[in-house]
């Protein structure tokens, strides 16, 4: 699983969300990608998370080596951006994790 947190320039969330959805649609068939979410922070409307679930570390590694965010999406960020890759150690949404 990849969990990314970032801050968006004030007033740019709607633009960023539109770009994120287009990017997600264009890369939906990426090998190993099981699903992804975009989450907006309820306490800070200019911050949010992107979460993606992958079949394997190898699939994610291959994707991350080729992914390039467009300049329009990069310009939405203020420079605060953190991405973490995690192993899933437990879940209550097993049917999603297992791909059922």
C-alpha cells in the first residue's frame, strides 16, 4: 500500500481533484494496481491523502519507476508532500485486499 500526504495551494483543491481523477482513470489498468482513493482532510481543506493498493511490491516498484506527474498537477502542491510504502498487516476490508 502506498499512502501519500500532501498540501495543495490554497484555492487549488478542485483543480487538483479533477487532475487526480483524470490521472487515476488513465492509469487504472496499471499492472498490479488494485484500487486507489483520494481523501481530503476535514480539518485542513488544503491537505489530503492518496492511498493505493498493489498486488505486490514489484508491481508498485515498476509503476513508480515510470510514473511522471504532469506539470499542471505538480503546480498544485506547495512543496509539502510525503509518500510512504507500507506492508498491509491487517484489514477489515479483506474482500478488497484479496481482490474478490
